[in-house]
């Protein structure tokens, strides 16, 4: 069990986004681009409950070059930034 209490499918999607630059779904895209209202609106019940832990995981475990704004996410997916 991970120290971050979130759905396994959410962690897997984040890990694939980082390792293989695979785009996420709408909820995680909103989280990664720092759009709180969109993230809450798109979250399923499990992710809504885990939103704080998801943000902790992103902040502490994935490179800051691939999250924080729409521009950073776009650049990451294009392969413009490295870890």
C-alpha cells in the first residue's frame, strides 16, 4: 500500500503521464494544470475524496516541470521538458 491514499487507477495514470508522457483524463489534467474548479467538477467520488492525497503525491513525487500550469503540461506531453 502506498503512503498516498488514492485510487490505484489514479496513481497509475499519473505514473504513466510522467514515465511515458501519456495524457491523463479530464480530472487529472485539471489537477495537473492547477484548475481546482474543473478538477472538483470532473472528479468521481473516489478521486474527490482523495484530492488532497493526489495533490500531495504530485507535489512530492513527480517532477515540477510537468505540472502547475497548462503550458507546463503541454510542454511535458510534447517532450519539451525533462525530469
